[in-house]
C-alpha cells in the first residue's frame, strides 16, 4: 500500500519555529489553535528570495505566469534544530522569546514540507510538462549558502495563510520575559497538556549528556 506521507521530512521529526514575544496575539493563536501562519516570499528577510535564471526558450508570457504563481505561494519557515545560537538571536529576540517544536500532519491544511537547498538561485530547465506551481515551489526552495546555518524546512500551504501542526515542545529562551513566561506556561497547560516544556538551559544539559555518552 502506497504511503500517504507527502512531506520530505520523516514522520515524527520535530521541527522548530523560533519566535519573539512581540505580536503576542499571534503567539496565542499558535498555542490555542495549533497552527502556523504562512506568508509570501516577499515578506521574508532574504532580498534574493524567489530569484532564478532561465533559458531563452521561455517566452515573456511563460515568465509572467511563473512570476504570478510564485507570488501566490504561501509558506512558513521552520528549522530542523532547536539549539542554533543565531536563530535564537535573530528570530527569538536575543534569547528572550521561545522555540516551538512541532510535528507535521497529513491533512490538506498541513501543506507540504520541503528541505531548503543552500545552493543559490536555481537555473530553470525548460519543461513544458511541469506544473507551474511545482516549478514555483522548487524556485522558493533554494537560498544562498550563507543561510545554511538555519537548517530550514519550508511548509507550503495548500489552503490560504494557515498550516495545521501538532505542537510537541515549548522551549523558553534563557532571557525569556519574566512577566509573559507564566502566561505562556498557563496557555500551554490549558491547551497543550501533552507538550513538553523546556528551557535553553535544559537543552544544554540534554546535549551535554548526549555528547558524554
């Protein structure tokens, strides 16, 4: 029987979303509804997002169509690791935020996840039989090698701006806001009773134990 798993990442693989406590209502939505927000590529912080080269066999109409489809794609960015110092610094407000560990689902609203390739903008090969959306998503799965430290996985939405996930872990940064942290802990206890709650210091102890085995 063929597997229904559509993601490039393995089943039960935990992926991580680093977040600051700013836009707190969005963080509450993630915890309460177990879903992530997917945005278009022009909302990302890499100015080279969506870049590519193409052969002369592409007509102006084909490129215009491709650009339109690229602009319509919505995705959310996760990381394969929960202990990347630069990620804590850049996306979790200098270790003052949190890191949310999630696993992927198999529903339509779960989207489709792909690993990011850090080999620069792709060079398109003319293939008339390739679906335009598939081509657009392949373009958006390439970034410059300077971003390789992020170990990124992108979930492309099949249903608007929202992607359903299962939340497994909540990791507080070592400088997490002392006033907001208890509120987040109460939300997690109420809506995610099975989630594991950790701190960065807990991660350090776990990683040291693994290295010393």
